[in-house]
C-alpha cells in the first residue's frame, strides 16, 4: 500500500493547525477554527479500523502536544482512545454514508473537547469551574467547532477517497 498520501496529509494538517494557532493566537476569539487533526483521525479510523486509528490518533496527539502549551500527553491520550473506539465501531456501519461521517465528526469533536477540559479540570488547569461554564463552553466553542468540522469533512472526505489517503482493510488479513 502506498502510504505517501496519508503521510503528506498527516503532516500538512499538523502544519496548518499549528501555524494557525501560533501565527494567529487570538483568532479563536473572533472565528471558530476547524480541528483538522480530528477530521483526519475520524477518516482514518472509519476506513482503516482500530489499529491504524489508534496509531494515527497517538501520533496526531503527540504532535499536537509537542506544539502546544497544554499539558503534555493529554491530546495523545484522548486521540488514541477516540481513534480506537471509533475504529471498533466503524465495523458495524456503512462508513461511506455521508450522514454517518458528519455525525462521527461532530461527536468526536465534542468528545475531544469535553474530554480535554474534563482532564484539565481534574488537574485544576481548566477554564471551566461550574455548570454555566460548561454550557458556555459547549454552545459557544465546542458545538460550533463540531459543526464546522462536520461541514469541512463533507468536503474533504471525497478528496481523501479520490487520492486514496487510506483504504479499508479486510478483517482476515
């Protein structure tokens, strides 16, 4: 299998995400930026299963951790778990269904954001301290980001399929 499209997409998405976060650190106050690594993780997990979803999730999380000022390892842990569980559940569904893809992107974005804030709250480094903060975070940051990710994924998934970023693996191999 030619892995070049996957590797190029992986590094391109990490580069774009980290560049936007570093060059425009205040941009998220005015605009909701998509979470490109989550889009790639959902695509890989849906089409390649739990093994590759776990590996790509860990690598995406590791690069995000190394390029951010958040707690080291928090993104790796969350994205590894998300990649594994989505890869396991993908065998039960028709993954080429665009509605399912949109739903998976939205749910994984929400789970990613809420899991990160939950772990940060356990370590007392979160911005969320009460119920009102949770609602504000969900409705003003996480949910709009999830919708943008879902819509962007509807545009990117056909491109990924066209350039064979990954292929569905058989269970017997």
